[in-house]
C-alpha cells in the first residue's frame, strides 16, 4: 500500500463549527490520503472504486462509509471518460463529537447501504443547513448527525461487499500512480511496466478507456495541480511549474494557455489568493 498524505481538520473546519459537508466530483488521479478527523462518505451519484486500507471495493449510489482518523483511502470513478462521473457527499466532523454522541471508540472503517434514501435525506438536509446558514447551525447539524448515527445503528453493516483487485483495473492503477507521482519523470515505458503491459497495448487500452492519450492525461493532471497551487498558495509561477514536474517555462506557459485559455498570472488574479490547503478533487 502506498504511503498517504494526511489532511488536517484545521484546513476544513470553521473555528466554531465542528461539522462540514462537502460534495465532491472524484477525479481518477486523486491521491490516497487520510485525515485526523472522521469522514462519513456517501456515494451520491455514479459508480467507482474505493481504495481503503488494503482493500478495493466497487461502490455505487447509496453506499456509505464511516472512515475514522488515520485510515488511508481514495475514491476513483469507474468511468474514466467523465461521461458518468462519481460524486461523493462527505460529512466531516471532529473526533470529540464521537464521544459526545456516546459512540464507542472506532478504529476500523465500516460500510453500509441505504434501502429507502434514509442516508441521502439526512445528508441533503445537512448540506442545505450549511448552505443557508443560521445562528442555530451548530445545534441543527449536531442533531442531524445524531439522527444519522441512530439510522446507522439500526442498519446492518455490510461484510459481504463487492471486493475487487486493482490488477483487474490496469488503467485505473496507472492513473492513480500518475496522480501520486506527476512531478516525477514518467516515461511511458515505466507506467507500462507498472501494469505489466507492452507500451503498444498500454497506449491502445489507455486511449480506449479514457478517450485521451497517456501524455494528454499527464498534462491534464499537471495543469490541474498547477491551478490549485496558483489558487491556494503564494509561490511564484516558476516554483509551481517546477513542483509539477515542468522545468521549461515557455512550455509551461503554452500548455497552461491551451488548457485554461489564459496565462498563469491571469488565472491567479482571477481566482484570488488563499492560504488554505489545496484540496483538489480529494475525499
């Protein structure tokens, strides 16, 4: 299992609200990560693969994972062409709430599947509360979180889930590796060897599975991460280009312009700066 990065709650929670809702469109190249807070991940739309600890699980709409702090995971959409995207609704909450809700200490992840939209209804109500805001937001979210855990308590935890092996999804495996190592030199031969294929067969299967070439995907990954760095950091444009594995500035400017329709400086000015941690498509 590859080493994962750690996301800290300080970057996700307001100082006075210990619960946060996030609806995320999962990207094929999001990096494996863990948190220092709890995450309840609900499959809102689509199908995908959930890499969690040493297990790979095929997931679909209505699945729900309770993921404690320290558990390494990442979602990938099953469809790599973006025609059938995977959306995950996340409920993030600080660990101390677990004790207040009187739940036993949990160190392992768990999986559930709804029968009649019972999870979805609570999640949408919590998302609506967060969007609208109110003086009673903390109390309202706390009440709904209690309601969600009561529903989970009354639900049957899935133990016979749809487990799979990454070797059955060679292109997914390759893209996940690209997402974790895009700043390095990634020759086609290296990625082909990773999935035990010839370069010719790999190129053909990659194009058929994603609709774009291997080089185009690598360029897309690098430019997307450069956009996040431009938006969420104050590093220089040259530093950012180097961080994503591009050391020719003329090439970086040309590639960025082709993908974004503007220069990196114009993009940064348009988006505005922030000192928040970059999150990209990650859950």
